[in-house]
C-alpha cells in the first residue's frame, strides 16, 4: 500500500470517483502579500535582533554550570544575583589547547629524530653501528641530540665527554677580574705583566642572562662576556650589526636576538675573557665555554632548518668556535649548512615579491650576508675549495652613525657602543673605531681573493687550475690598487687595532696565495716565464714580511693575551710559511748525510722583515718568535696548539736551539707523563681537522703531519 506524500492534498470522494481532477501541490513560496507584511514589520522594528555580547573568560561557577556569564570582575552579574563566590582561577581552555599544541609539536620533532636514528640502524654498516652503540651506551649519558650529531658527522664526536678534569685549565696569564685599576702610562703588555686590568663590562651595557641562556644566571658575567666579544671579535669579523643585536637583546626582540645566537656569542667570548675561571678550555666539559657550546649545539638542532637572520649568524659563530677548538671539519659542515640557509632565505625573499622592505632588517641582512661572504672567502682559501656562494648582490650598509652633514633632526643616532674601541685593560687610551671603513676594505680585498679562488678551482674541488701570467699580473695590480686606496689612519703604521687587522691580513694572504699559485708553462715563452718567476719571488717576500710585521706590531702593542680570531689565522699562516721553508732544508741535510749544525741552517740572513723597524735578522729568530706567539694562545685555541707542535717538531729535525723560556712553555704544552701517552697525544687523536701542511713534495692534513714528525704514524 502506497503512502501519500504529506504535502500532497487528498482528493475528495467525488473527485476520486470522477477521476478527472488531479491532486494539487501546496505552494512553499510565500505570497507577495506575505512578503510585503513581513518587510513592514521588520522596518518598523518589531523583529529587531538583539546584539550578542561575548566575554573573553567566564567565571568558574558559570563555567561549571554551563550558564551564560557576564565576565565582570570581581563578581559577575549571575554570581552576584545568586550570592555565589565568584572566582576566575581555572585554567583557560585556550591555554590548555595551546599547551597541547606545543606538546604535539614536540612529539612530532621527537618522532622525526627517532625515525632518523632508526634509518641509520637499518642502513649503516656493522662497524658504524658498533661506534654508534658505544656512544649510546656512554656511562656519562648521551642525549638524542648528541647521538644525532654523531651520526650526521659520519661517526666523529663533536666534543669529548670522557676527557674530564675537576677544574678548568688556565694559561700562565695571572690576571684577576675586577681588581684595583691603576692609572698608568704603560703599554698593554706591561700592564698585563703587572696584573693591572679592569674587566668590567663596557659602559651602559647592562644585559640579563634570562631568557637567553640556562648555563648561568649571572647578569654581570653575561654583560662582561658580551663586552669582551664586542671589544675583540666584533670589530675584527663584524658578522652582524651589533647595535641592532643589542637592541633586540634588551627589548627581547626574537627577530634579531635568540638564545641560540646568545649562547654562540658567549661560547666565543670565553676565549677572549681575562678572567681565569672563565677562560675557555676546549677539552674540559666542566669549563664554562664548553657548556655554552653544548647548549648552542642543542639549540642549533632545533633551528638549523629555519632560514632566518639569527640562524645564519649563529651558524657562522658556531662554525668559528668549533673550528678554533680543532674541529674545523665539523666547522666546514656547519659553514655549508649556513650557506644553504642563506640561499633558501633569499629564494623566499625573491618569491615573496615585496617591493618595500624593512630598513632595519635590510641593514642587518646586508651586514650579515657580507660577513658570510668574507667567511666563505677565508674558509675556501684555507681548504682550497670551490666557493659555495657568489659575491652578494645585497648592498653593504653605509653611514652606520648617520650623515655628519645632516641636521640633528634627521640624523640617526644609534647605540654608540662601537664609536670607540677600548682594549683591555681600559687604562689604555680609547681610539675611534673606524669599523665601517675597515669592513668595506675587507670586503673589497675578499672580492679579489674570491676571484683568485674561482680562477683556480675548476671541475672537481680537488683540481687546481694553473693561472696564466696575465691572470696573475691582473690580480696583483688589483691588490696594489687596493693598498694604495687605504684611507688615512688605517695603515699598519697608524694602528694595529682589530678593525684594521682583518683587511691587512686578507691582503697579505692574497699576495702569498697569488705567489704560490701554479703557472701554466704553455702560456709564455721560457725566457719570459723565468723572468716572471723571479718577480713572483719578490711578491712572496713582500707578503711574508708584511705578515710577520703585522704579528710583531700586534704583540708589541697589545700582546697575545687577548687576540681576535683573525690573529689566529695570521699565526697559522706564519707557522705554515716557516714549516714549508724548513722542509727543503731538512731534505737537503738528509741527502748530505751529515747532521746539521745547531744554528747554521737557520742563521742565514733573511729579507722576510726588511720593512720592519726592528727586523728579525734570521729564520731561526723568526722561528723562535712565531713558536712563542703560538704557545701564548695554545691553551685557548687548540688549532694554534696543532701548529705549535708541527713547528716544534720541524725545528727538532734540524736541531734548532730554542731559549729556555720557550722550551719550558713547550714542555708544559706537550710533556709526557708517567711513561705513557701524554694528554697531548690523546687530544691529537680526537682532533678533526682538514687544514693542510706541505712537507717537501706532499701535502697532508696538519694532524697527519704531526703524527709523521712525531713518529706516531709510519
């Protein structure tokens, strides 16, 4: 039996009998008259809809009763009417959702990490798995981040965790922080020898440890370390705009300052602090610098895939700090990751298509990207690698402190923290910090260095292309023009402050690398080629003389108790020059079949420092001076310790006589105790360096050279 549709009218009996009338459907559309009446009622306000009032937070009683709350404080209208005690203490549902969302995000990150570890277990070879399990079962404990870094670094540990001593190691520097300062006219080395020092933070630099680091809650210590970094390393490298960074740190602006960035700076500053308990020891996990590095690496794992300004700066600083600690292989990996972040950041900028950009961010980005380019130049120059980035297209910031000719209303006044450079001790007179000019000088010389590296690298990274005579001459002319255009007051005779060291160091490196670059013999006639080779020898002597003069002047004015990282680069080059010059002397001595005279092989007069006011007359004297400089910084920078040992062993092969003071310093660095392998040998085995040295015809890593010279490796 069929059921009629409820909207279909039932036909009457008569109609059903007749069968002539069809059923009608009731219309659902309102009639025109009905619409007119409804419109009149609406316009007259009869159907006026009341506005809904929403409250941000309901009280606990209304929330429990699921009643509407007026949200008034201290008592809502409903609780007041019912005479209930009105409270707002319960956790907001939105806060709970936010916490749950954060927990879910952390869970996703942990799952990604565990998947990476599981994939390593599935695909790794048995020897690699054994090494991974050894790290995982470390009695002192291994975090997920440390295990992942071990896996990503091809099974090489970042920082030793088994080499623990109860107290941080110290150098022979006997300075005490915040001791009574005497006003004297002595030089910095004289003040250091007397312990006259003032290591208080720079004026008006009152920074807080929270929320930037969990390693210390001492605000004064954080201010001191940031001040130390500004005084020595910022003015040398200038990786970032320090005024914008400090403003972000004070205002807690995470666009320009993050915990990762602050921990990287604090780790580097421990190499520069004059306070004995703070001084960095790369092999002691109990030292403050070591702990800052560990926290920085932990934070790097969280942010390493975020292409933003602070992550790029942090990558550069982390690359620097692990490299000076003898882990430059890891440093190069961090550097490559940082360059990748730079490329991704600028791809996003281009795809966004913004016509107007933030002026402050553009200044910060310009400073950092050009800093990354300079780091790329020096890194690829040391390792003979193809440059991973081209010359930046972004503008290098100018007028850091505004236009001198503009009126006071329009001139920008930035934080004057870098208007003067005050070296330790502060009793030393301050001098104008001409950082902007020196950064431009350094960037210009790095452009020439970049062109040299590009000319030499072709095809694979292992190949070095021979240069033509014209290529060498063109690059040399550009270098001479750069030197001629140095602004007045920024020559080495005027000052050797850190902001002047870096561009001059780049110039001397350019001359030395250009002199050593291989020549294409098919390019020129033999007679012309022989004449040009003699000319190139003159360039080489000029570069060596300038480099040694730079080191000597810095030692005379400031001593090597405090050095920017750029000075370490200069010391490495000086040691490399001397070691490579000693190799043919040792080789010819062996072929002669007689033991060398104690001093005579190195007592030949040299022209290496003919431009210096106090020339070092012999190669032996240069050897003694350079190894003394390296000893001064070896406890702070493990890379310097590597070169000091290589230089010492090269001298021993020629029976070079050293002073008693130098012998004592070397014995304290490399002494063997209890008839077993010394602590130094253990440190050497843990080094992870890709820096190279040339001994005779072959070129090996600096660690392999030391092992061969020390009889540790056949």
